[in-house]
C-alpha cells in the first residue's frame, strides 16, 4: 500500500506541476498575442547568451523567422528589435515622440546622470539641448565656412603625405587615420590654429578615447543585468574611472576657453557652447531646466562621436579599394578626368558620382554603427498592431537594413553602381534607404561633417596614391564603440 500511495503521490505532484506550467504558458500566450513574436530566452539573462559575437548578424537571421519586428529579453529588459528601414522609420520618425527616449541603463545614468546629448532622457530639456548642439555645430563647421574645408584638407594632405613617405614598406594605416580624422573634429571644437601633433590636450584625449574603445569592446553586461554590479563591481568601477578621465579632458578644454572667452569673437565650438550657456541658462523662460554642466558636456559628445565613426569608415574604404582593385581604378579614372592634378574642394561634391557611390556602398556593406545606441519607449504605444509597453528597449538593427534583399539586390556583393541612376548621378531615392546616421530625433547632428571629411580624404588619397592590400582580405569587423575592420596592412605606390 505504501508503495502505491507513494507512486500516486508522485504522479499527482507531477500533474500539479505540469498544470501550473501549462497555465503559465497559456497566460503568456494570451499576453503575447498582441506583442511581437520572438525566441525564448533563459532566466535572468534572457536571450543575451544566444546573440554571440555578432549580434547584428544574429538579429538579421532571427528576422527571417520572426519578421522585421521581433522581441527578445536582454537580461531584465523587455526588448524589441527593428530590422528594416521601414520599421525603423515607422518607429523613430512617425512616432518620434514615443521612441526617442533612452533606457535607464547603468551606462546612461553614469554619463551626466542621463542629461547628456547622446544618452539623455527625452524631455523638453533634451530637445532644447539638441537644438543648441545642432545650432552651435553648424555655426562652426558649416560647409560654407572656409575654415572647415581648410582644416579637413590640411589633415587629408598630412595623411596622404604619410602614405607616400612609406612607399618603401607595408604598414597598418589605423593609427594615422584615427589621428588625422580626430584632428579635424578637435580643431573644429577647440581651435583651428592648433597643431594637434604637439597638443597635450589632444594627445590625452586620444589616449583616453582609446581606453574607452578597448573597454567598450567587450560590452557592458551591467546595463542589461544590473545585479552584476554587485557580482563584478570592478566592471562598473572601471567604466566610471575611464569616463572620468574623458570628463577631465573636456573640462580642461572648457576651462581654458572660459579664461580667454570674448563673446564678440567666437573662435570655435567650445566658445559657441559658452555663448549658448550665457544665453539660455540665465533665462528661466527659455532654459527648460538646462544647466551649464549640460551644455558644456556637449563637447564630450561631439569629440566622442567625431573620432571613431569617420575614421572607421575611412579604414573600411581603404580596405575595400585595396582589395577591389578594379573599383579603385574606376575611382581614380573619374578623379583624373574631373579633378586632374589640381586640389579637390567641397565644390567638387556632386561631380564625382562614382567616387561618392563607392563611399556610400562602403557605408552600406560595412556600417560602422550596426546597432545604434538603444532607444526606449516613453509611453505605451502600438507599432504595426503590436502593443509595446512603456520602458521597452528598442534596438535598431542598421546592419540588417543593409542586408535586406527586398531593398538591395545581391546585398553581400560590393557594387557602388547600385547608387547611380541611368544618367550616372547619385540616385537620391536609393541613397535615402541608407540609415548611416540614424533617423528621427536622435539622428547624428554631425552627419554633414562626416560627409565632407570622407569626400575630401578619399579624393585626396586616391588622386595621389595607388593602394594595394597586402594582408588577406577580411571583411569581418570587430564590435566595440563602432564596427571597425580588423588590423590589415597596405602597400602604397605613387601615382
């Protein structure tokens, strides 16, 4: 009898447990009927372990199963992933007020307590901050400013000279590209007359930026699993330490400018921010609660964004043309026929369509921001009949948009001609399908600087240099703050 009773007891226990699980699954099914589909994850960590070393590619594969809007859980955060240009525009542009917030991540909170331009919460104060930042940046870096073109050309020529001085050997161009591109935004922000190669402030900024790159390369799991802060406190402490070194660098620059500031003679972006602080922070009717610290922190956003993205893109272009020699030759033929031996200028933009198409195709094939900074919803909403709750993390898989076979024919093939129309001009409707600089309220405010830089650098380099890739072509990049090519070596020849 005892054995029978025990067996019955065990059976009832299993039935009870199974019933609870079934009820839980059924309730979850009812709740998820009006939510995006998506794969299951694990307790505590969600789907994070399954994203692997290439999250954008994994998300692109998941989109084939679940559609261009699907949901996952990243640690403790419910998340939706947008995988097409249409889905991203529907969220970030058509519902910009709802999808422009930032998640309450550890990293976001540490960066100026979620009051920075890049990581700040979407509020009336942030909207004013964004307006101030865009106005100041365009005031001192506009294409109409001759000083902007001058500083870009100066750095492009120095980089080209370095290439031609090393024709006797092969080398990795990474350091020189990073230094040259960084010098452009540094001079725009901190003074056009600076010799960056002998400027201690710039050298320190380079060092600190690289420290942040190396740290961020492994990701910050504390963002999505905040309880890890107590398990591996060194991860959080190290992030704060590195961030503090960057803050000290930019604070030093702002303090130096304050000592010599003259509102009748604004020299650069730093001066422009000081002028904006005096205009807005002292006027309660205009300032929306914005502070001096908020406005001055904009310099850190500009310098941080201006270093890595454009330099990584230029590295991808040199890697691509070093490998695809026939495309490099077509670029050079166009430069020779239109520019000849004279110096290139911004007036030439629009006159070299194949060269510009090559830049666009590089940005498509190797997007340096494959998954943008996470967004978050500021209220409950509906997207494509899916119910999205307030506080949901929103990831935009820009890499996935560049591999969409419905938009791009043979998306894995490097084909600059896809951006040209029947008259061999840039097809603006095709160009607009690229979301290189994001979309909506959080779109990169410095996109016009990047376009000027890449055009002038590329034309100047390939007008004077023939470049051959020496190392094996590897188009699998490295994920860090941006998506960068792995180390490679080139051989440069005079043209």
